[in-house]
C-alpha cells in the first residue's frame, strides 16, 4: 500500500511539472493577441496607406485569447488533479484529467497513461474511497544506508567470526 502512496505522490509532482509546461506553452499566442490589439487600436501603424481591416485584428484577439484561456484553464485543472492525487481525493476528476492530458503530446501522453495505470489499481481505488492517505511512508519503506546493508548481511566485514 505504501508503494501506491509513493506512486501517487510522484505522479502529483509530474502533474505540477506538466501543468507548468502547459501554462508556459499557452503564453505563446500572447504575441498574436498583442498584434491583434494593435490592428484594432492603431491600424495605420500596421500598413501605412493600406492598413489591414479591423476585423482581422478582432480575429487575432479572439482566437489567441481563446487559446490562452483554454491553455491556462487546462494547466489549472492539471494542477488541481496533482493536488487531489497527493491527497487521495476526487478519483473521477483525476481519472478524467489523466484521459484529457493524453492529448498533450509527448509529456502529457506519458503522464496520462501512467496515471491511468496507477488509478486503475484496486488498492489505489481503495485509498481514494477511504480518503486517508498516510502523510509519510512508514519507516520500513525508507531506503537503508550503506552501513545498514552491510551490518545485516552474513558477509559483514566489520564483525569477527
């Protein structure tokens, strides 16, 4: 069960990373948004004697604004999914976001597939149903030090035989 908790926490970290990438990529149409605003506000600065029509500026503003809004909304939903995965809440939302993020190639596809695989495990479903994820993994799941490894084995070079 603690392995499931570690998987969920790791997936939540990757959800935050991919959400940041999605938010950054959604900022690229800002150039088109500003260009459309310039076409609307000051069309003479764009073409001299033959400026572009104002409708073209509105087209740039609306399309770029919709892409930016859609990207930022998707990034925010993905951050919420990461938060919910870490807390073991809202199973359906996390599953739907894992399916949707598969469309964001290549990182989203990998993250979405791994998230779906982990969420379909019966033990993870039980964790979400109870809603009680332990805050920290138990001591037995922590990696042991190098010295602990050698003192517990029969090939202990420090002890006298």
